[in-house]
C-alpha cells in the first residue's frame, strides 16, 4: 500500500447539491428519493441505506476539478450531511470484491489503460497501474452500471 490516495467528491460539491438541489456546473435539478437499491454516496463513499435513507441523484463531472473537458454522469449523495471519505491508501470496504473498472489516465485525460477487477484484487490492480509513470490518476467505475464511483490519486 501507499502508491495512491482515495479521493471522494469534494465537500463543496455535496453541500452545493444539498443547498440548491441542483447539479453544480449544470443547474439541472437534483432528484431526491429514498434509496431503492444499491446507492453509493460519492462523498462519504458509504452505502445509502435501502428503504431508509434519502439520496440526491445528480449529474457530476469527475474531471471538473482536473480542468479538462467535461464528461458528466449520474451520481448519488446522502441528503443528510455526511463526512467526506478520509482518503487513505486503501479501497473503501463497501467496494471490495465488487465488479469494478479502473480507468488509468495520463496527461490531458489520455486513457492509458482500463482494467476490470472482481473478487478482491482491486487494491493490487491499482498498485500495479500506478507502477506505470504515465498514470497520473485512476477513475474507479462500477462495471455493472458504468457510473463513476471515486478517484485514486498518486500518493
């Protein structure tokens, strides 16, 4: 461990959605509902409890803070305040063993490689990707849904 740090969406993004009920940067309405299925919060990286907790669904561009052309997609956050994931160098527990796609990016958002993982090998796969000096960061996506989950930054 130690070649990367987990980066959840910024707190300012989650707070903006909660206060305006709109997607930051786009102004589209955020959809509010009680979680009906697996819904990972992109801020705390915990799961939003099915049939118990409310969520906001909104458009988010995971490249926005990297200053490159946009590529928005749907994401969730808790309606209630939640603490941003601390960003350590290990995969969050809720994502271990899931079907994940690791998109490794280099300069100017150039896709260096894509790796699909399952069954608990995500940590090693990320470590291996960061051995390539061309890899600047990795987007972790759900292989099943295709949506953005969180970013891994080089430590």
